[in-house]
């Protein structure tokens, strides 16, 4: 279970995940961690990494967290979720890696969380390790989110858990790309497990 100190770190770090969704993500990570290692696409400053890293530790496995740490399209200047605090003053580019490392260190999870620095398609092209849990929370453009599913779902073991963030069935509530990925997964035979806010979880058929 999450310790009080881990939960405190998760709550205070920059990110876009409400507490109830974070706790649901942690529970899903515990389920998936019984099948194999955990993997997430989209690390940002490490909020989800704390919830999933604690789950990985408790399952005696690891969390691989993949991000180039330059921000998704919606994080760039002029977009709604741009944060000037994470812009490197020397380069003018976003760099969330120092924040991520500080978060994981503060949570005491460095032994359970492995940061993979790179963009999803490049890393995915060389990836060979099967995983028991997959969390898709990278870029939210349709072609990006769907590519993440196509690249990474094949590495999810039968019986493993797929989690997708920012699933909004009503376009008035948010972008549709993650919801379209969820629909694709259901069509592919994944079994829905639960919904907490915009977080949806499914199990890969055995």
C-alpha cells in the first residue's frame, strides 16, 4: 500500500491526475504487477510514477516509465497546459526530467522506478520485455495516442491490465483520442474493469 509519505509526494507534485484517479491507478498497478512489470507512457513530473512505483515495489517488480521529457503538444507554449516553471531558461525548451527525478527520490522509489528517456515510437521499436501492466498517458492527439496503443499493447501479457487516462465520452468534457483508444481496446477483446473519473482500466484476454 502507499505510505503516508508517498501519498504526500504524489499529492503535491505537478501533474494532471486527481487523487481518486491516482489511487485507482495504484490499485490497477497492483493487479497488473501480479502478472509482470509495469510500464507507463508519459511520465511528466512523476505523479503517476509514485502511484505506480509503489505498486511495483509491493509486487516485487519494477515500473518502466517512458518519456522524452520535452512535453506533449498540449504542454507547449500557447497551449492550455503550458507551465513556464518546467521550461529550461538556458534552452527555452521544456524539461520535466529534473522534476521527475526529484519526485521519485522524494518518494523513496528509485529502486522500483526505471526512467527510460526517449519518445515512445523510438523506444517501442527496440522494446522486447513483456509487461503485466500498461498505462497510456502520453500525447493526446489521436494519431499519437493510437500509435502508443498499437506499439505497446502487443507487449502486454495475457491477463495483464491496460489503463488509459483522460477518457472522455462526451466531447464537451475533453479530447476524444484516449476514449477512442479505449473503444479500440474493447473491440480488440479487452474486458473493461472499472472507471474512476477519466481513468479507465481493462484486462487483456488470456
